[in-house]
C-alpha cells in the first residue's frame, strides 16, 4: 500500500510561494473533474464554498458538500474533495511563513476555533449575509493575488486575518477576545504542542497537566471551553487519528501500531480503538479500503 501523498509546497510551480488562492470552478475545469486521491498538505487550507455537491472527507470523516460552507484543513490532516458536479467558491492555501511575514502570530491561529486538526472537523455554516461577507473578503484577496499592487502580500494578510476573525466570530463556542483569553490561549497552545510531541507514549491528562503546572480538572475545563472537548478527549482523538492514518496508508500491523503508541499489549490498543470508534482496527481498515 503506497503512503499518503503529501503536498509540501503551497504552489508546486513556485518553490518560494507561501500563499495561493484559486476559484474552485477553475480547479475543476483544469483537472476535468477528476477527483484527487486522499492527500495531506504541510500548510493551511481554507475552502469557501458558494455552491457544491458531493462530499469532503477529512481524516476519515465524511461531510456533505453544500452551499454556504467554509472548511478549515490544518497541516497534516488527510482530506479529499469528491465533487459530483462543478463546485463554485474559493480555495486558499497558506504556510506558517506567510503568517509570520504578515504579522499573524501562530498564537492567534491557535486561539481560533477553526483549524481542529484532530478528530471532528465539520464545516462552518454561516448564514447567507455572513457567507457573503466572507466571500467578499476572498474575492478581494483573489484580486490582490493577481495584481501588481504595492505591498500586495501585506494587503492579502490583512484581508485573510479579517476573514478568519469573521469566521471565528460565527462560532458560538469561541469568539475572539485575545486580551481576556490570552492566558487560556497560552494553555491551549502549550497543551497542543506537548500532546503533539508526547502522545505516542503519554496518554493521561495528569501527565499533561503536570507539564503545564496546573491541575487535571483545570486543564480539562480550559481545553473544553476553547475546543468543546476535554483534554482527555483531545489526547484520544490525536491517537485515534494517527492510528487510522497508519492503518489505511501503511502496511504496519495492529501489533506494531499498539507498541508505537505506548500500549503494553496489542489487545489493550484494540480495546481502546474500539471504545473510541465502535469498531476494531481490522474492521476499520477493511471498511475504508473497500469504500
């Protein structure tokens, strides 16, 4: 089984490109409607959909494509857009380097309730007027992208930040309030960073709370207030998502995955996987391969 395709560059033709935007309909025409295979990016992706039919798969969860949706795909997530007819909208891609160069801090991105990089990544569903505002920002960005205006990148960065703030404010869970919530955002950012580093061997909330010098209860409340799931649920989602990627895109065995993720016995990993997904690792792999 071949490994998942990974796109390293925002623009395959321009090695130093850090931002790109295209119309979805132009991409559809360019590829004659051919569906790309599941893949991941080493950069952020935002899909602003005006009209579409089909499905969008993100880390083995499927979402129906429809009008007035906005999708956020974080670096490393495996996704696939399957269109049953031509879609209309915008696709934006940008790297960490673009954010830094345009004074958009990674802490700001982490504070948003948009790029949920493990577990559930449903589309944002703005009301019509909200979607029109988001689409107008995207259109401004597209015009700037193809222009020769001075300070083009900074202008694009400004509109991108406005677009992200508008999208985030639509989320009832986490309106942007960077001054009031700075301490909470710091905990969330540091927690995600430590989980990403240590999840293969450390699974307990207590471990991460100790690393952050707070109580497990405080950590759970803080994380749930920002992303809608507890610290424990986030850790489990991180493990399950990566396990699914290994099961689908590689030939490693369940036993090897179990030891990779710090389980003493393969049976313990299988029980953990089934408890989180309601199916065994073997059943998951058979189901996904045969779809």
